[in-house]
C-alpha cells in the first residue's frame, strides 16, 4: 500500500506497524497487547481507535496507563484527532505535529480510514531534510544534502554540484552585459548611470528574494491562506519599501552626479523596480506552487536573470525619457 | 537549575520531569511507577539509569515491556548512552537525536551527572526554530519567525522587518557607485567594462554565498571538523570554479567587445574574484563562529558590500594594467 504514494507525501512516510484497536477494547487488553507485542510496533506513542477502519479516536500511552483496567478505550480516548491526508506534503505532517505537540501523526484516506502513522523519527527527518534541501537550493545546489554535507565528499563532487548554477548565472550575466552594451551612447553621456546600475540591480534582487522566501514559507505553514489578502498586503509593503529606498537614494545620487534630474532617474527606477519585484516574485511563487512546481527549484539564477533584465530595461527607459537622450 | 543555562543551549531546553532509577531497580517496580505516576513525567520515552547521579544506562519503554518482571534494570539497559553536554548548542542535541533515531536526549554535566532530558516536542521545535530563523536571516530579517510568518502580521510590521537590510544594502550600493564613479575615465574609454560589472559582482557574490552556507552547515553538523582539511578542499574547489567561469566568459567577452585583451581582463578578474570570495567567505565564517558570533547574523548586506568593493577594485586594477589606461 505504501509504495503507491508519491515521494514526499505523508503516505510515503508512514509505517503500517502501529497500534489500533476497536472502541470496545479494554485498557487491560491493551496493556497485555503492549507487553506481548511492543517489539512489533514501530510507534507506540499513541493507541489509535478505529471503527470499521475509520479513525474515531486516539489515546496516548500515558492516558492508557492512568485509566482503570476494565474501562473500554472509548472512554479513555479523545475523539478530536489531528490527522493528515495521505497525499498531503510531508512538510504539512511535520508542521501539524509541531503545532499540536504530537509525537506521531496518523495518516488517513479521504474517507478517514486510517492507513498508517508517521512515527517520531520520520517527523524529525522530514524537518531536517526539508530545511537542509532548502538551504542548498538557495545556493543553487540540487543534490541530496547527506552527500554534499559529508566532510569526506571530494572536491570534484562539490565542483560538479556548485558549478551549474554559477554557469547559468554567467549566461544570464552576459545577456545583461549584452543588453547594457546596447545602451553605450546613453552610458557614455552619463557614466554615473553605470555606477548606479549595480545598486539598483542588487536592491531589486534583494526585495524579490525577500518576497519569495516569505510567501514560500507561508505556503508551507498555512496552505489555506487567502492569496488575495496576501497580495494586497505585499503590494502595500512593496510600495513602502520602494518609496523608502527611492527617498534614501535621492540625495546620494544628487550629490554624486550633481543634477536633480539624474537623482530622479535613479529614485524613480528604484521605486518602480522594488514594487514590481516584490509583487512579481510573490505571485510567480504562488503560481509555481499551484502548478505543482517547487518555487525553490525554479528560482535562483533564472529568477535573477529575469529580474535583472527587467530592472535594467526600466532603468534605461526612465533615463532615456527623463534625460532626453537620443 | 534550568534557569542557569544560556538560551539555545541544551541545558535551556531540558525538562526535569523525566524518569530515572538506580541500576538495581526491578522491571516490576518500574512498571508500577509508570502506571501510578505516568502523568507526572514530561517524557517517558526512555528510562534513564543513574548511579549516584551519574548516567550509566538507558532503556526504552519497549525494552522494559518485553523484559521479565523480576529483572533488575541493569540487565535490561544499554550502557552506551548518546548524551549531550548542558552547554552544547541546542542544534547539536537535535542533530544527535536525528542521527541516532532518538525520541529524547539526556543532558549531562561535565561529570556525566544527568541533569535533564530534552523531550521529543522540544527537539522538533529546535529544528523548526533554527531552520526558520536561518531562512529569515538569509533575507536580512532578524526577528522571531512566529511573528513574521503569521498571516495576520500587519504590513507596517513587515516593512519594519524588511527595510533595515535593504537600506544597509543601499548604503553599500552607493559606496560601490561612488567607487565606480571614480573610474570614470577608464569606463568612458571601455564602456564594455561597465557592461560586465554586474556579472562579475553577481558571480563573486554567488560563490561567496555558496561557500558560506556550506561551511556554516558543516559547523552545525560536525563541530569537530578539521579546518585545515576543509580549507584545502575549498581552495581546490574555488580554483576549479574560478577557472571554469573564466574559461566560459572568455569567448563571450571577446565576441561582445571585440578584443582579446578585454576578454583577458574579464576572465582574469572573474578567476581571481571567485577564488578569493570562496576562501574569504569560508574563513570569515569559521572565524566568526570561533569568536561566538553567528555567521548568519553578520553576513548579508555587510559581506555583500565588502565582497563587491574588493571585486570591483580587482576588476579595475586588472583593467588599468592590461588595457594600459591612464
């Protein structure tokens, strides 16, 4: 049964060696079962109560120990069970366990039939796996963390893991270089435009990365969040961040290049780029998730290239208009 | 006792409500204790065996259930106990539990006296807390994840959290702009130098971030790793990455600007910057850790600024020498 589930779903991480009894089972019977067969179960943190397969209750081992021997488990169990669907993402199961302080979490199908239990060790492993992979993905490495993080891993292996995203970044960078080269006349008349290019590109990227990281974490923590409300908040935040950066850079740009109109070019570009990147990164991440892509995998050099190209185009477009070049 | 320990140490996360018995205690006595007082303990995953305070063994609940009633616990327990020192970082405790598949981990002082136990829920919480904070730190947010990741958090709160690192980046960026502005003559004669600036800055940053992330994770996973060996491997990796990037950019730079000597400037700068950033980021992170700073907190805009400034200086220095400008 377990083999049917896709990797990284709750169903793929569950064990079938758990303890389940019908509602009429007595505490004494349960204790006897524990003594005789404790070794056969992978998880004995909780006793699950099922009625013709359906999950109807749960009791912790502590609660069983404290109950009278002749009580039926129905009287000991809690009827409100925190459970997870078999096709849910494994991260969801780990977050539910964390949120409710559970040692193990039951996995059910769409009819609430108990299929298995994700034991404690798997929950820890899921958290570790997901966070380690996210950390590596953020630096462009899409390999198993265990292999990359081993001190004995050879230099050659690490080069193979680190190089692809750098080369992709290089391709994007030369595209950017080619684009900038096309604005040679503008750059020659205003060399300060070249000087401010890196800061505008850096800030747009930084804001986009912030927005993406925050929305990806929101998706994992609260899969049911309101996209409309989230985007509305992000729009307000992006507007404020853009305005603050534009205001801060204005006097500096004025001082360095010496004209108000140049300072306006830098400020306006920064303002528009920051708002755009915050909204685009957020919405693109939500869209990728809805299409069942992992936003972390697709981002990195690719998002950087797209973000850099649009930022540079905005910058030069505003420069051409305001500085009345060409 | 628990209040004495610094935050984020193993000692600060332990509970004193655990189960410990002397080696001569019988299995029957233990079972009785469990029935009577199960509710008083915060963790009953394991029974710890102490001899005049010193931790000498451990037995899981399963092992106790399967043993004969009149056996002393000495015969049931395992003598090899995985434990953690009270002053160790909490992340260390979580990694040990993960590595050895433990549900709880005992905390000892330097004389192996058992002080407490970190229960299951705390282990999950540590993993979550550390990974969530790392993810936020990477985007320049140094606040409690719970506050930032709440869907109800106001836009104003998020602006306050996101703005400081952006403004710091802006300060660094204008420094960079000021520096580039100083090379106006060089830039005017070779406008392609301006076009390749963003790609060189981006790649050096990317390599530095890779190196830093990898060494910070190594420090957390294997606190006893050999720094000399690690740096030697990193030097080889940096050399190879620098060489590969330099080779890849050479034909493109040649094609875009049209002269071999210009392509040499771009390639040589990239080669030197990549090697330098990989080694400097790695060594700086190790140094910060040794000085009890969290490398994640200090990095971000500050490292970016330093890395960008050195990269640009290397680039223009090589340009001046090879292109025989001035």
